[in-house]
C-alpha cells in the first residue's frame, strides 16, 4: 500500500508529491490532463515561492522580477523586494519543471480522475488505488472537496480572472498592477519578448472590454496577442475544514481568497509541505492549524485590499495612498515575500 495518493497534478499536487518523496514516503499522483498543464494565472512567483521551489530541487528559469508597482493613470507606487528576486515564469514552464522533478524522485503519475473517495480507519481509496492518506490538490473547484461536503456556500458577486500573453518586449522588471474603478490588470514580464496580462474583476465582460479600462497599459501593448484568453473563477472559495478523516486539502483546493497579491504558487508549495510534514509526523490533525498560520498574512492583506477595492470610489484611492506612504507600501510588499 502506498503512503500518499495525490489528487491533482498541478503545481500544488506535484509539490505535495515531491515533499512526500523527499520525506521518504511513496507518492502517486492522479491527473487527467497531459503535461504541461496551462492555467489562467498571473505567472509572477514571489521571492518566497522561488526559494521554496529551489529548496525542493525544482530548477526554474524565467524573467527576474525586482518588485511590485501599482499604477493608476499617471500615479504610481512601487516597492522593491528585499534580498531576493521574484520570477516571471510561464505556467507551462513551471509545470514541466515540477513534473520532471517529481519523476526524478520516483513519483508515479497516473492518468485519470479521482471520483468517489472511500475511507476506513487506516486507509483511503480513490481512483482504484488504496493509500494511507489522500492529499487533494485538485484546484479551485475541487471535486474531492465538493464530494466530501467541505464547500461552504459561495458568496454573490464573485471575482473572475482572464489572462492573455502579448509578444512585446517588457518595459519593466516589476510586476505592475494597474487599477481602475472596475478591477485590476496584472502585467508580468515572462521573457525577453513576452508579457502576460491578467485582468481581475467582478464583471463578466470579455477580455478586451476589461482591458479597455486601462488606457495607459493598452498603449504599451504594441505587439500582437501571443496566446488565447484563459479564464478562471469565481475566485473566492470558502471551505469548512482542510482535513476530514484521512484526506487533507492543499493549494487552491484548501480555500482561496483572491489572486490580488500574487501568492498562489508560494502558498501552494507551503501548504503542500505542511500537509506532508504533518502526515510524516503522524499528526494529520495539526495541519488545520498549520494552514491557518501559513495563510493568515495573505488572507488578512488580500481581504483588506478587496474590501477597499469593492467600492469604485475607494478603489481609486488605493494607488494615491500607496504613493503618498512609501514605507507602508514597502512594508506590505515585504510582508508577502
């Protein structure tokens, strides 16, 4: 019998399998999609996320990022990262690197979907495989989470994200967050001639309609679109518990606030590591507290920014306030590193 069955072979699932293998546990990943898996995301990895990936032995390459810049028309606020750099990296490149590392460590990756989950006192069975534990890393709208009754009712007026790439030389080595009355646009340099632009909003308009809210940004996108639009949402996912019996939820499956602060990869790797450490120590119940501690800062800051951006009048004050108080803005960015 294997030690850990992982539902989902995205970054969170592969990170969980790598953590398990490094801890001396046998891990098997079940994933229906072929590698590499793409997804609508900002593709900017914060310095802490880059360090966590490298600690797992995952070799990642991309465009070095120096910090975060907020933009609203001609008003700007920026803060550089301390000591370490972030990384702009295509989602497909990141996924391939994680996939290679998992295979190198002997992780088996099986094609398929995890459907019904059956638990006993000391085993869990899913997708025709029995293991001691199941880690659910099957994404924002986790079927495992839903099947186990762990979803809380969705709140109305959720936010959605859309992403496209443009073939243009990056004009910055910062992640730029452009603000408007209706949402935000994230610009991430990913290569010498490629930038990713992700828009976040409560509106269900098309990508081009969203982008029209940012004339300063659109003036910089002189190159052609390099990829199709990908979308995700609603982003907010509320979860009753992160553990139930012999199942632990990690990554987006464990609950999600918003993509506003760009910590998805860092949190995926961190929560996957915490889950495996709790299992290796024979203390699965400790994972709930560990998850709360690891994500507290992200949840508080993201929640505060979302509350401020919910009203158009208040949203237009965010960048001017950050511009007038550089130490406060820098402290917020450093807290997310």
